[in-house]
C-alpha cells in the first residue's frame, strides 16, 4: 500500500536522488560518524546518508512510515548502521554526544527545530537542513537586513545556502520552493542560561517595533547607558535592529 502524505505532519517527500546526494555531500560525512535525521519519510535521504558511511539515527513521528522504513532498511538496521526512533524530534530524545543534523524537516516546525537543536546543551557540530527558500534567505540575511530568526541562528553558527531546490523535486508538490541551508561551526557561546536569556530578551526587545529606531525600542533600559553603549560600540543613534550585525548584538548584550 502506498503511503499517503499527511498534511497534518507537513509531509512532502523528497523524490530527487540528485538533491538527496547533494544534501548528504554537504554534510561532509566521515565514515562511521553519527548523523541525526528528522522526518526520514520514505527514506530517500536516509539511503544517501548510509551510502556515505554515516551511522544514521532517524527520528520519525508517523508510525506507518516507521513500519515502512523498518522493512526497507532491515539489512542496515541489522548491521547497526541505522537506528529508527519512533517519536517526535521536539520531545526529549537521547542524542549521541557527537553528531551532525542532516534532514529534510517539516517546514511548519522549522523555528522549533532550530531553537531546540542549536540551543541544546549538546548541539550538532554541523547542520544541513532543507527549508522553505524564503526562510533560508531570511536566515542568511540576503538583503543585508537581520531579523530575530537570522540572529537566533548566527549566534550559534555560520549559515550559508548550499543550493535552491524547486518544488517539483517533492511529492506531493508543495506551494513553495526550498533551499538547503548549511550551518557550520556550531557552538554554544553562552556561559549560562541567564546569559542566553539576557541576549535573546535584548534581541526581541530590539525588534519589537521594526519601523522604530533601535534606541526607541530599548527605551525602557537606562537611556544614558544606551547612549554610552552605542557610542562605545560604534552604533549609530539612527540604527534600526535589522542594521546590527551579529557581532554588534553580542557586544551590546554584554555592555548593557
């Protein structure tokens, strides 16, 4: 029986071997290393990851697909090259100490996946993710305008777009085009949850009213302190939140 894609789970199956190969290649896989795959679906990318020599831990929420995958990859499961976890990647799942995250994720949970894995105490060393094209472009700030999303990714790693993927490479065909985003050099720059909370609270406050100047959005802070911080860091008083680079946000957070 052919598995019907479930809209409720954001299922659009990747059907292009070329794209699967490019994603796996972007993961710079070393034979035997752990790769966590979220939403393997029918296993197109799983197959490529295994062919590159990865030890794959595939997390699949759809129990029907879990059964299909277990049949399809019975040999690899038996050889301990593949482990299939039936469950939700956003739940507390035991992850290996060292791993890469390589996945064609359901787009409706993109933000939650990025937050959970990048901000984790045990983040991946590298992530290669298929995202909606517009979201990937917002993350790398192609128009040179930062956003809460782009800053939330860049504080943990260096994002770049590997390739754009037309919607025809999926079944059923989605309403949007996609892109493969690679996040390299992932590390947690915060020494404590308090420091992390302070940084994100400042960023959210800075972006609260996009059309307002950053200084106005931060008005509830000490005005003289803000003025001094802007002057010392080299931020224009007319700057908006979207104008600040990742480095300037880090400096501002440690200053205030």
